[in-house]
């Protein structure tokens, strides 16, 4: 009997609980990217995690915050750590769709029209102050953000993988700005609200700025992840396991947004898919090959807060979509 127990104990010690996916290269690369960004950015760890999850989930991001909270520099630093073609587009009220997509130019030597690609033909596109361009220009982004392709003059151009848009907007300015169409907001995987730093972070920011004044902030940032590795990581994230009861958990959260009395418009099935993909990204970021309820909770607010519309009565009371989504997530029973 004792011999059997000893044998069983030896077998238990030899059991290998390793992940079925090799997430170690991904985990190491993410840690290196965070270390590079931390050379310049103080705090904002949650935002950096969400940006990395968006990259892993192949989703676009809308960064919202008052001027001076490192929206643009964060996107530029992230782009520097990734070996991707980068372009920046400054949105203005006079920006035309052709300024983004490109235009056909007549070539006299060939007597034909040649399509000159615009700045959207890149792997990583930073759009600064996206809400400053009119609806006609905003509409030019619909196809490229959802389908990763552009149709111009009857010809369809497929964009190279990966393709990521990070857009910034200032929520406090009204003059010279345009409200983003709901259909465009729905194409962003995340909306990330960036707040003010606390006192210790503010002191650290001032100290770091004083130290870096004599040199370019971007010059010390190393490129960590190659284009091929990013694509490989994105494919790996798709293989993260999610159980049926957690899929039902996502569906219940989204369904509650449609039945909530405080919301005029709830989230669509596209939001459910976005939570699914983002929760897998969070799991991979944490070195797991399976999704947990905490991954879904962390994905729910940045995925849903820009896809729902608060009723006018509750909006007048100062209740935000973020608060309502948090209440919904807390009210849905967690699967056991």
C-alpha cells in the first residue's frame, strides 16, 4: 500500500502542467516593449496594457483625454517599439478623403491615371484629433478600418498585415470639432480614457522631463518586435481557449446593455466578438492559454463604453456610459 502511494506521489510530481501554447516569446517581447515605453512614459500602465492587447487582438484604439496626458507620445512610442511602417495624419476641418486614401493622378508619359497611395497605406497609423475632420472625411475610414482594404476608382487595394489605427481626441473642446459617427466608433476595438496622473507620478514626470530635455525622447527607444512576429503573435492569440460558459457570460453582458433602462442604444454582436478577442489578448498578455472571467471584465468597459448611448435623462444627471457598463458587469453572475 505504501509503495503504491509513493508511486502515485512520484507520478504527480512528474505531471507537466505547461501551457499547450508557447506564450513565452510573446510574454518576453511584451515585457521588453513595456520597459522601452517606461523610459519616457510615467505610470499609465493600464493604458499601455490595453494598447498591447489591441495590437495582439488586431484591433483599433481611440484614445481620449485632455491635452497633455501623453496620448500622442504613447502611440508614437508604441509604434517605435514595433517594426512596422508608421504614418501620422493630423485631422483638420479642411481635410478631404483623398488626403487620407490617396488620389488618381494623370501620367502624361503613359496617358493613364496612376493611383497615388495616401498615408493610410501603412501598418501603424496615428490619427491625431480625429474629431476635427467632417463626416465626409470620417466616412473614408469606414472600409479601411473594418475590412483592411480600400476601394478607389473601382480597384480594391488590400492593406498589408498588420494594420492598426490609433486615434486621439480631446473631449473638452467643442469649437471646430465634429462628433464621430456611431458606425465609426463601433469600428474601434477599445476606447481608452486617459486621466490625470497622481502626485507622485506628476513629480516623476517633471523629474524625467528635466533629465531628458537635452536629448530626443524617441532616440533611446529600441525596436523590439518584428512585423512577422506581430502577425505570429496575433495568430497565437486566436488559439487561446475560452470555455462555453464564458462565451455565455460575454453574451449576457452584451444582452444587458440592450435591456438596461439607462441606455438608449445597446451594444451589437460586433461588441460581443470584440470582447471575445480582447479577453484572449488579456489572457495572452498574462501568459495564459485560456480566458478567465477577469479577462472578460477587463475587456468589457473599454470595448463597450463607446458603443452604447446613454438616455438623455441620465446624461443630464451626469451618469456616464462607463459607470453604467461597470454596473452591468458587476450585476451579471460570474460563471463557476
